[in-house]
C-alpha cells in the first residue's frame, strides 16, 4: 500500500527531497514571491506540496536550464498568468455548459 503524502513538510525534509541546502530555500523565499511557505506557531517553515513543486520548478530553471534569478522569476510569473487564464477559461466553459443544459431542459 502506498504511503499517504504529508500535508506539511519541514525545511530539512524539503531540503533533503530537493537535494538543496536549507539556506538555499530561505534565499529563494526572498527572491521568488511564488514561494511562501507558512510558518508554524514556533516560527518554523511548513512547506505544502505546492511549495515543493515550485521549488522543483525553480531548481530546474536555475540549474538545468541556466536561467538567472531574474529570468527564473519572470518564467514563474508568466506561467502563473497562463494558469490563471486557463482556470478562467475553464470556468467560462463550465458556466456555458450549465446554461446550455438548462436550455436543453426547457426544450425537452
């Protein structure tokens, strides 16, 4: 049976998963507005799976694709805009489907 994913990870767990040092993750938090892990009452960072995905994306852009910090930041910003536009389009399509089904109901 597969182990369930955790909801929150500590900085040391994330650093180990991503094969990065914790100070790199703390630096990236300052450089990338998309990376904002929550903090516990004790002030410890708690990363969610979406944060970890962002870390992997940043690592890929910087280390594999050779982007600068500014270039990687721009890439993430553009991707975020595309995702928002896609969600908006999906919402419009769903609303249109609903209205068409209501019209079909009137003529049935």
